[in-house]
C-alpha cells in the first residue's frame, strides 16, 4: 500500500503546508487538551477528505508549558447509523506523513469506512505536525557521500565522521524539539487524539512502525485499547548490531529461486549461479559505481534498491537488475533513493525518532569485526546490514525514551489484539512478530505465507477477511490463522 504513495506530489499536499502553517499555539492543561474537538474542514484539493488539527503538549510531562499542532485527515463513515466510531490509522515509518498518504490514496480503507470514520494523522516531527528539518532543502545526507561498506581504517573514519556530522546538523537545527520527538510521546499524542475524537477506546490499524506504535500505546494505556490491528509490527526500527552469523541473504535467495523459474530472469535459471551473478554485480559497484543522473550507484545504494523492491515489487526488481547488469543503474538508484526527500517521508524525522527510541550506540570497532563475518554469511547484503548499525552514531540518547523489547506485564493488562505477520518479510523479523504476539494473551496471529512487507490489503483475501471481520464485527479468529497462495481470491 505504501509504495503506491511514493514518487508523486499531489496538489493537495502542496496546499496543506500553506493552510496549516507552523509554530506553537497557546499552551493548555492536559484536561483542556483532552476536551478539545477537531474542527473539520474540506482539505484543500480534495472533494471528500476533511482536515483538522488539534494541540498536544510538546512535553507530556509539562503540558502547560508549550503545545504543538497535530495534523489530521478524516473520511467520515458512509453509514452513520451503523457507525462504530473512529479508526485511527498509521502507515509506518517512522517519518511517513499519514495525512499526505491518506489524501493521496484513501481507497485501501474503503471497506472499513462503511462503519468507521477513518482518521489519519501526521506524527509529531512529521509532515505538518511541527516537522523537523536538519538540512537545507535538497542538501544530501553527509553519509551518502562516503563509502557505507568501509574496508579500510580511512574509510571507517570517514563514515563515522559523516554520521557525526549529520547528528550535529540535527542537534544544531532542532535542539528544542529533539528530546520530545519519540514514539512514546507519539503514543501519548494518540491518547489525546482518542479523547479529542470523543472515543472511550482507541480503535487502531498500524502498519510496520505503526504496529510498533500501537504496541507502545497498549503498553501505556492498556485500559484504552479498543479493536487494534498490528500489521507487520516493527517494535525496533534502527539497524542493530547483530552477530555477523545471524545476517543472511534469505529474502534474496527466495527472490532468485522465483526468478530462476521465469523465462526472462536476468540472473539465469540456476539459483546458485544467479546468486553469484548478483553478488559479483553488487561487489563490483564498490570500486566501480555506475553514474546515474549526476549521482552514482555504489554497492550500498544497489543493496538498498534491491531491499526496497524486495518488499513488494519483484517484477520491478527483475527489470532493475536486468538494466543494472547492462550498465544502467537508474532503476535501482531510484528505488534506493525513493524515500530520501520524498513528500510523504521525512528522513530527518526517521533518524530523530529512531535514535531517540533506541539508546544503543555500537562501537565502530565492534561493527567492523561483525561486518567481516557478515561478508561471509551474507555476501550480498551483509556488509551494509551490519555497518548500518552506526545509524545513530553521534546522536544523543533521550532519557526515558527507549522502547521496551517486549510489552511488560502485557499478558495481564492488554485486551485481545489482532497481530498480522509475513513469514518471508524482508523488513520485519517474523520471529519478532511472533514474540510480540506471545506477550498478548488472548490475541491472535494471522500469518501470510509468502514474501513482502505487511499483509493487509496486499491482495490476499484470507488476510483481508480476518482483519475486516475483527474491525467491523469484533470477531477475533478462534485460533491463529495461516494464509497462503492457495487462499488467494483477490481483494
């Protein structure tokens, strides 16, 4: 669903910024903030979607000191007489603008809109909710100008320096906001939003990071959880320093196995030979990157492009590799850079939220040792995967912001939740999804046997029917559900 939102700039998205503006509003008490009601107006450039804003505290520990805007968008229920309330949705990220995404394509929620007001929002620091900005518009990220899979001491020093430079830029530009742009703060915003919408419980549908946000809300407000669906929930969104032996190219192998059975496969029809062709192609880009429209496709960018297309566009990946092997790196480069500077996504907010939520700051020497192991266990993606553990190099940890690895006392406190996972998800660990579900007594896991990131509205009726029955009728499956290609009847 998210990929359809990328690479486009709707007129409405341009107009929103001028309409909402920026800056803090008058501070209010927590009780007053919970008593506010959104004033809905037609969104500029849209015939159906309504826009509004509410105020939330910059610091939930001191709500009377300073408030910021939270931008909202809504489609009212089509059948008011059967209305169940509001369903708040989050598209993932962190850093994705829910308002702009919703304006661009509200159709995936068309069935749920029969009985719900569908409400999207921009999380704090994103879109029109006090957006973070660490760099002048169009300025490249410092770490994209150096080798991100370093092999020499000089290359390692350059990467660490570039990561520190980016953190310093954000600290200089956004020092006032950074301590408060966290997932826990956004979860607390959700509870003010719930109250402002007039709901006693939060009905919520979160994808990827949005699923992790829903889990954080359940941890903080277990008695306020209504019907909640966590689709491919990502409870950690920073690259961690895994042991090199744990890094694998499993998702890429699944792609190559599928490709090998197709007549137009650019990697040939033998799986091991195809993997070697792909490995050699990526490795060669380390020293001989391809020129792409004033930029370059190096090995790290190629891996990022491959990983992005692995999520839900295997035909596009076959095409991109066919061109890349012939010297045209533009499709892979476009996939790799699709989220940098995109109108739907803020890289600065992603970094700020991710590095506030995760206090880990691996030592570069430890990363280097693990990267050497990963080069052997995962020759295509291993080096970049491990070196990405320096994502938060230079960022100051935010005290009290780190998210728990699992819900504390979850089984005793949280009502049943529907958890959805893909066993071949290239982004979110399926084992992690199962572990989260295990903390939620009475909850049910719907598993899509396949590949791709997130499952709801991905085209498989088995998943869609389970989610819709729960959200629309309150019918939680009696046991865990497994869905696969044999169940595919479309959506």
